[in-house]
């Protein structure tokens, strides 16, 4: 009988560099020798800290012990999974699948998940194919593989909208900008309420119309939520003049009515369009929404 084990996967940043480096060294050190060698074999604490300084990564633990990891790297056509590895003693326990599931949650709104495998390791290529990745290009000695992702979601009501916002919130990092577009009553504030739940911030999220912007501090040491209504803003300089109690670089900023105005706040942004879905059955209380997402990544 196989003993029950508990796999936990959590989002991490540079503070977890030592644990991530340990997993990388064990996982890549156990692989066959390659020519040229894998970049991961040259990693040290400084290089892993730098890699995690972008969008962070994922760390898997097995009964509390670090056994799997990956680094998240945003590119214009998706989210690349780097330094994906599982320690030899934890392989076959479901850690790899748990990491991939968590990567999907972290990539909401992206075009694709992307991995780079080595041609000399056909079993690795087959592993990714079993998880839905397909070969997009071959740049010897590498094989570039993509898993295309959904970018449109249906929300039948407020609870669905809030749940979708929570899912997005759990995927965001400090410095992220979210631009919400939709007509009056489209569900922008409801979506942001869920996003605040995903970020685990303090205070009830309500429409910021009369105060222009509100700051909701994190309850868990994560990024604060800055909720902005840009409807009455004349330009970015007015937002700069609001004297917010937090830095936008250390917060997640959500801007309602921000299209065409808020783009200058960050190099990259998640654009979300909320609109009435086609094909409503017309029943009382039925007013479904279609939520479309698109990450715009600065070069």
C-alpha cells in the first residue's frame, strides 16, 4: 500500500531561492549529461534569486519537504516555464502534475504555456505532449512546445464573476496592472471584489467612483490592491497626484474605465473586457457576461 503523501504547491519569489536552487541542483544533476550542458547546471543562489525576481515561481513540497519547482517568465506570446524539475526521490508521486496544474492557474489570461525541452531527451518531450503541449518549433538542441490557453470565460451571474476574479487575483504579482473595460453594470466592481479575495486584502471592495482610488492592504504579506476609477481622470498625472499610501510597483493596480489611459502605468498589463454574452435564454434574472482577457507584455 502506498503511504499517503501531501503535495503542496505555492507561489514563491526571491525569498525561496535557496529551496528552489536545491531542487534544481538535484533534479538537473540526475539527468543524463548533455552537450551543451543545461543552463540550470550553472545556477547558483544569485542567479536563481534574479530569475525569481520577475514573476516568481512555484515550489512544490512533499510532506513539507521541497521536491519540485519551476520559474515563471512572461513573454509576449505566453508564460514560459523555466527550471522545471522534480527531485529524483519524488518522481512518480504526482508532483510534476501538481506543478503543471498550478502553472495553468498562474497563466490565466495568457495565450499559452511554453516550455523548452531538449531534443536528446525524447522521454521529456513525450511527457510534455501527454500534458497537452505541442511542438511549435525546433531550434537545435531545443524543442519549443506550447499549450494554448483559454482567454474567454462565461459568467452566468455575480457569483461566477466573483469566482473568476478570485482566480485571476491568485495569478497576479506585485507591479501588475489590470485594465477593466465594460459598460455600466457589466460587473467590473464585482470582478474586482473577487480579485481582492484572491489577493487576500483587507476591506470591502466597492466602486471607487466618488474617491477615484482606494488602497486595500494585504492581509498576508502580499501585494496591496489599488482600485482606481479612471472615468473622471483627465490623465495619468492626476493619478500620480492622488498621493496613494502604497507604491504601484509593490501593489496590484486595477483600473476601471482605464482603456486608452492607464496603459502608461506599467510596461505590461492584463486587459479585461466584460460584455453581455450572446445567446441569453431570456429568463428572469438571466444576464450572463462574457469575460475576455489579454496580457500585453512590453518588450
